[in-house]
C-alpha cells in the first residue's frame, strides 16, 4: 500500500534546492512549508539519494532532461521541475523490490532517416546515431513520433530543391552571418506522436498527450524518432482518428488552407456561395480543399480522372469533371465563371492561360497555382537573382494571359505554418467534417519505398510511415557502413582535425590546429571524399595565408555558388595536392572509376577548401588512382606542380604530345618542382630541352634527362643560352622579375614562328588584391600588353604570356599515366609530421628547395 506524496503536483522547485534537501534532509529557504510538514519524507529521500540521482537521466547537453520512472518500496512522489525553460515531469515509485528504472524516454541519440548530400532518394541513410533535439524552448514541445507522412516536397528537398532560400531562412532565424550547416538533413513535414517534454510556457498541452503536428520546411523534419516543434504547430489528435490518419492531415491541409484563405482572399472575404474550381481533386491538397470549401459554404467543382471519381464524390463536391473526357473544357465552362481556381495538380506554367478565361471578370477572381517557381529560381540564380526572376515570372503570366486586364490575377500558393489554420483543421477533424484518404502505409524501415511511391505520382491519398519498435527495426536494417559511422550514419565524422587560419597573416602567426573543424558536410553526385594520408606544401599556400589572391578567389567561389553575396572565407584550410584513401563517393561515380578504399592522389583548386586536414572533398575529375609503385608521400607531390606545368606548356605554350617533337624549349629553374615536371613532361613528348639551375643542383637535374644544363651562376651563362639556338618556348619556372624578361630572354625566341615566353609569375592575383576587381583587371590588361610591346616581342611574331594552374581533367589523366609508366617522378625535399605544419611552411618560405615539402598524416 502506498501513501500519497504531500508535495502537490503543481508545486515547482529547482533541481538545486531539491538536491540540497536530499543531501541534508532539511528544507532550503524557498520551500519551508513543504519540508516542514513532511521532514521525514526528505530524510528518507536523502537515504536513497545516490541511487535516485544515478537514475535521473541527463543527456550530454546540460540543458537536456528526460522523463523516467523509478520504483522503490511503497513511497510514491510526483514532482514537476523547471529546468532551463523546460518542464519535465518525474514520477518516483518505491516498492519492496529491486529498483528497475524504465527505458529513457529522451536520449541524446535517436533513430532517423537522413540525407548527407543532395542526391536521389536511394542515398537516404537510416541511422541510430542521429542527434536528438538537445533543448526544448519555452514555447516548444518534444514529441516521440509514432507516424509520419511523405509529401512530394520531401522527395524534391532530398534532391536539393529550395536549398538556397530555405538555407537563408535558417540563417535569418539564427541571426547569423554564416550559412548554417545543412547536413545531415532530416526530412518529413507532418506527424503524429506523444509529447514527452514541453516548455514552461506551454499551457494547452501536457506530457503524455497524443498530438498531430507539422514541421516547416526550414526546420529539421520528422522522419525520426523525436521532433521538437512550436506549440502552435501541434494540436491534440481527435480520438476517432488513427495515428496514420492524423499524421497525414496537417501539411496538405495547411497547404490547401493557406492557398485558399491567404492567397485566395477567403481569410477576409466570406466563402459562402463562391464558385470555386479545384483542379486535381483526388490528390492530398485537392481532397482537403474540397472539404474545406464545402464547410465554408462554397460551390465546388473539381476535376479528376475516371478511376478516382468514386473517391472524390465521397468528399462532397457539387460537380465532378473527368479531365480525360473530350468535352472536359466545355463542361468546365458550363458550370459558370469561377471566383477562385485552385490548381492542386501542378498544371505546366505555360498552360495556365487556358484557364484564366474561366475566371469572373472584374470580381477580384484568382487563379492559384501550387507549382510556384520561387524555390527553383533561387536555386538556379541565387537569392537576389532568383527574387528578380520570381518577380518577372509572376508579372509576365498575369499580363500575357490578360488576367490583369479583366480584374483577375494569377497567384502562387504555398504551405504556411499558421496557428489559426491548424486549430481550424483540428476542430474540423474532431467534428468528423474533414477526412484524409490514405493511399498506403509503410513501415519505418521501408521509407525509401514510400518516397518512391510518392515520386511515381497519381496518388489517391496520403502515403504514411509508421514507427513500430524503431530500435529493433533499425538494428535489423543497418548496414555495416551505418553501424561503423562516426556520426549520423556517415562513414566519416562530423568533426575533423585541420590546420586553419582565421585571418590573413604569416602562417606561423595565424594558423591553429583545430581538432573540431567541420568535416565536409555533403557529397555532390560527382564528388569524392578522401581521408588524407599525405599532403604537400606549395609556395601558393604560403602566399595565400598572407592574403594573396583573396579578392579574385573569393569572386570565383561566389560564382561557383551562383550567389550575389560574397562568400565567407574563414576558417580557411590551405593545401593544394594530396594522397589518401576514398571514404565516400557521389552517386554518379561508378565502380569502374573509383571504389571505397581505393588509394588515390588528387589536387584542390585554390578557390576550394584545402587538404591540410583529415578529410577533403574534390570532384572526380581532380583525383585518380595512385600508381602502385609510388608512396603516399611521392603521390602527394605530383599533381599541383605537375598541372601547373602541364597547363603552362599546353594552354599558354601551345605544346602537347602530338606537336612537341623536336621543339627547342628552355626551362628556366629546372631544380624546382615546376622545373622538374616541365623537363620530364617535355622529354616524354620528344622535345629538346635546355635548362638552368645552380651548381649544387646539377646532379639532381641531370637525372631528369634534359639535353643541356646551364649553371646560371657562371659569368657566361647568357652566352651559353644563345649557343643552343633560338627557342620555340621559354618557360620561366624560377620567377624572373618582370622587368628582366624583355632584355635578356625575348631575344632568344625564334622570330615569326609564334614562339612564346611563358612566366608563372603572373601579376593577376596581386593586381586584384591591390586595386580591387575592376581596376585590378584593367591593370592586368596593361601589364600583359606593355611587356609585349616594350620588349619588341610582338613585332617579331612572338609573345609573352602568363601560365596558371588549372584543375584540368586531361592533365590529371596524362600526369598519372606518365607516373604509372615511371616517366615522371617528383623529388621530395623533406617530410614533416602533421603537427609540424608550421615548420613545413617555414621551409617552403625560405626557398631554394630541391624537391617538394611533404606533410604526413598519421592516425594520431
């Protein structure tokens, strides 16, 4: 037999005071009356304090508490706590048995279907390691999901639909200047479940209530074990509805309600006797629209195909028209002019004009389409450009269809999470005045099949998934990759170790080793994620740390994202070429190209995040399988300098394997990384190569196979250069000062044979940094033309050009082929450990290298 606890359930007291009382058995000052009456109670509770508080569940987040039951002897207590704006009800029962706590109702991890990149439905991942909502704010409730529906929007969002605008809304909600991390992304818009926790200002709902709710598209969805939503977005489930029926009501219901009330003007005007046409009455939104309009007293005509007529008739429309009939258009006209036409079928935008003549003239009549291009436009043209395109797409059909000249309009309808709409739908459902037909119910583990059913279209109701014993189902379903994933089902963790800079300054002053850097959040369909084993340090890394190229490179990043806003540069990870193992790959990369676990070498463009990190993501065109005979350190040195050379020779120099035979080429600076590569590439093409280097590098350069080597430090070096004839191409890999090019080297070019002097000391990035984008480009044009004219090169049929690195796919393929055939090697000057990155940068900055500087990434 148990005694009722003297503490009233409504009394609220803090965890701090309760713990003090449990420790001492005496009351804390804010609650003298409670403990004075029953001091014996707290003495007994103090006796069992250690066990009770070991059982009290606290998640890794200090703000997260969950509900749990503790049984012990015959004492029953019921308490309500306020902890960081959240109410948690704790029941403690003591019996003459061993203590047996029940399962934690809210843990820090949950089961969820998640997307880790914008791709197809097949790439959704089921994980038991997703993060639960860590806090519940004052006006939120936490719901254990029992059923959820799949909507067409979920399928589109999985493929990236709306990512720009929805990302901007998330950013605005967080009051952040940084774009929020999108992945892992949980989809799902409406649900039914049980409240397990609530905020302190939630008065209309209680823990244990079964509710139905809806989640806005810019929030994490409900295809998961738990979901946290605002109090205004949930309502108690009507008793007569099953959880499956309740889970299918609110998203489509609110889409129809918003379209009619807000965009159709029925929030202000009465719907009684309004003549309304619903196109596509057999779908989810069409179902709801017909029932809502009939409850509001409107006259409803709807369209559907012959197979859905019986279903639609049960919803109570006044007229049903089979749109497959030959005289369908004539039947539409027979039922008079319409005050509102709601397109719930997604008529192509160019066919809307065929329906606007059916609208009443000069009666503020409206054609509302749910096929809005708003999100697609912002995805295609960026936020600003997309909004401009939206304005055009809204105005032009109104004008071309003539609607605006007859006092009517074409508008876009969309889902809006309005509290009064949710209350109205819940009330109608409670009164059995609105029903939601169900197409099919799937189990939680079969969510991909549910998505594909929605993707196929022609539904006769909602597709719903049920959550029955999700832990057991998930354990049976999980693949080896899912189980071993470090976070959220991904085969890589959401945090990694990386060297990063937060400001432009010398690397040794600005760089920090960050073991909580954000891992690449997602993979594109043609991207590869690589666990880095080795990476090289290049001179451009040293320069970029100090701000070199920041103006132009940020503009390139901006253009790549199709954004009108300048991208956020920091934290910035440097590093251009690497080697490692493939951890994950995009859906469009077949096994004939790469497989998980393949050893690869790759290169990162300067406008991409670098590879001085644990993981790096690059397009498939920028990686290749590592030749077996090469070590990770050697492979990490090949592509950046190799591609810089290859692009300088091919794009700027005009040479390639088919036309370089017997060409006379001078390589200035043959002992450096680019010089090494240039000599070997040119010799593989059959060119005659002369190169320069210092005395102590002659033996190294000789091993690369040039035809002639000239020590540039001797007095007659210029004379020796002239002895080897005129050159078809001079490649400056040493960085000769710009003013010295004309006098010493352009006379060595063959006249009137399109000979070229190619320098890698381009002023392009320096000029845009110094003068801004516009004036920097003007200065670049001047700096390119002036030396050609002043040196006289242009008057002898030759030219001075700038060479650049470009991530050219054909260049990667050729360099890897030459490496596999052992026709090109890259000398390694020195190797450093990952923790010694600053010393590696210092070595490169000091110059006079005899090969590449490499950093290795061990497991530590």
